C-alpha cells in the first residue's frame, strides 16, 4: 500500500485551497459562540486532545472515540470551534502515532478529511434550520437535526475513508472489515453520550466534563487495553500456527524459508538475518533484504561484538526504536536506512545457539510485546531446525554409502523405478544406464590392503561424480561396481559419458597413502563399462540393469577389459 509523490503533492494542494478558505467562510457566515466561554472551551479542547491521544489500532487503522465530544462541542460553540478542535485532534493523533517523514502527507490528508466531514455536516444542520446552543427540551427541531448531523458525520467519514483506502492508498483489503464494525458499534454507543454531555453541560457547566468525560476516558483506556490484549492473543495464535507448520518441515532449508516468510508476513520487516553458532562464532545462514532472499555474506561475529554479539553473550532480546539508540553499536551488516531493530536469541536447551535480527526502515516499527512472541517463535525454530537436521542425517545415512558418500543400492533401485514411471508417462523420452566395474580390484586389496582399496573406491567415486555433475545420479552398486543413471540422455551421449569415465580412471594414476607397507605410491587401474538404454534395450527397470550388466561382462570384460560396450553390440 503506497502513495505516489504526485498524489502527495495533490493532497497538499487540496488542503491549502480548501481548508483555509473553508475556515474563513465558516467564521464569516457562522460565527462561533465563544463570549465568556474561554475556560470552558479550553477544557473541551483538553478533552479532545486526551481522547485523540488514545486511539485503538485495529488492522493498522487508528480509531478513537471522539464522536461524542464532537457533537457536544458543535452544539455548544458552533461549527467553527468544532472544526478547530477537530484539526487539533488530528495533530495530537498523528503525533501519537509517530508519523515518519515519508508519511507526512497524512497531515494534510486528515486535516482535509476531518474538515470536509465537519463542514458539510454542520452546513446541512444550519441550512435545515438548526440553532446554535439549542435547548433540547423545547427545540425539538434542533434535536432531530442534531441526530441528522451525527448520522451525516458518520456517513461522510466512512465515504472519505473508503475514497482514501482505494484511491489514495490503492489498497486491496476489503472495506467492511473488523475496523469498520468496531467503528460503527462505537459510534452508535458514543453519540448518545454526546447528547448527555451537552445537556448536562448546559445545566451544571464544566462539572459535566468530569461526570461524563472522566468515565468515558476510562472507558477508552479499557478499550485500548482490551484490544491490546486481543492483539497479543492473535500474535500468540499465529505463533502457535507457525510452530506447527515449522514442525511439519523436514528439510533445514524449508524450515528457514518458512520461518523467514512468516516473520515478514507478521511484522513490518525490511531486513531479516539468522545467525547460527559454529566454531565459537556466529555465522550468517539466512539473509533477506527488501523481501528478497540473498546469498549469505561471509560474516563471522564474536561475543559482545555489535548488536548481534551482545544478544548472543547476554541471551536477552533487545529492541531499538531508532538509529540514535544503536548508532554507537557498529555492525557492518546493518544497511544505512535501518531505523528499528529487534535482536532475539535463538535458544535450545537453555543454550544460545544463534541470533535472529529483524530491522525496519521505520522508526518505532516494533512493539515491546513482540519480543515475547519472537522469543517463542525462535524456540519453535530451534527445535524444528534440530529435527530437520536429524531427519536429513538419518535419511542420508539410509540412502548413502558410508564410504564413498554416493547413493547406495537401495536408493538407486527406488530412483530407477521412479524414472521408469516417468518414462511410461512420457515425462521423459529416454533413460540410459551405465554400469562400471573396476578391473582386477581383488588384486589391489590383496597387494596393498583393504584401506588402500577404500582409498581407490573413494577417488573413483569422486572422479565419476565430477564428470556426471547434475546430468545424472551416481550410486555405488556394490563392492567395486558403480552405476550412473542418466534421464533424457541418448544412447550416443551416454556412451560418450561412459568413455570419459573410463579414461578418467585409466589415464590418471591413483595415489595410495595407506598401503600395508606404509609407503606412498601410485598405481594405475582400469574399468570395464556397460551401457544400456530404455526403451530401446529394455521395457522395465530390471531388464535395463540386466542388459547393462550383460554389456559390461560380455562386451567389455570378455573382450579384454578397460573398454565401454553397449548392449546392442553384445
């Protein structure tokens, strides 16, 4: 939701052209009833300011219960005074909301909005014959016109809010939301109190402000406390939902992505960083700036170093409302336009294992109670990350060869079946399989020892993996056999890949560091390789393996080893 520079200029121009002229017209044609009432007016103005300083923030919309004071001031002193009081209330409200420099257009916007509501409602009241300071017991006409004035005030206010929402702010939010319901209900409740205040003021004077104003201010405070507690409850519910969602993620990356996404949805975050402890330092593992996930910078932070280091050392969350509060705590991570900062420790088993830092370009973007919410979320995050790491480790151990770190036979079998399903559903058109067997490998184990044999297996796995890259999957099939599965790879390309693998093994010697005679030495080995392609050579997974094996043993091994053979040539 944004307001363009052109719209801001138009708002300032409309205010300059409309409000001063409107005030002059009102004072000239409907002069205020102020003689001898300066003290009373000052009391009313103070009442206005107090009410305006206690808005309820619902769906980011400030709502303050001023309708009753507006009605009483209008009937008592006239339209001009009521307009002035409303303009003062706008200043108090926006100062209370701490409007930033880029939001200064809200002053002329609200000045103009309140002026239009007061001016039009007041003119209708006067044009239809309403009197200034009427006696409600005898002047029935003015009584009903006062009700009409109150109704018009509400309707015009809603129309202008609707216009601002959709034409000034270009909002996509529905208009009839929670804030609309709350404002409608409070209006229905408070306008009768305005009549009571006016009648009582005419009878007992300023004491009426105490009898009506103080209880109503107390009611406003109670409303504020109620909606603040509701807001906290909503945050707690969101935190619980996020916790459940984090627990359902089984990959470390998915956990951190979801955590960042939910934080930016829940809070006004422009920058977010997650640090984790590693080797007695904090390392940056996740970085989000202006809604975009960026690559992690090489950044290490020690205890008590900058804002993040202090949070790590103390284990306490910290909130800074503006740059002046943290300027002395230098941190090279912090962008130049940051104002508000939340720094929260990530705790697991009572140990601080990381730090979450959230930052906003706005001053006072975060509330103090949000520290508690983030503390809960960070606990969920720490548990979810630990669970995801355990899952990934367990999954890796069940799918990987402990020696070579390649996929194992069980994973390969499962993958092969999935790839054949894709082949049957025409997601892929061709599937090639390369089977590799090291020649005379038993002699290597017998001559140099099994440790040296393991060294060779690891180096072979490394060479094959580098050659295949992301074009296929490499697995250890068993013993000294390896397989390469290549989806959407033609017979010619797979044969060429197999030949590259054979050369990579045969043309460069292997260095042994753990031979049984404890001497470093180099040896050469070769490999025999078989290639088969589906659907030309096989219609199912087992047939593809069988035919690639046949190519290996009949076409390569029996033909003299250290060569590549295709099934079709056997």
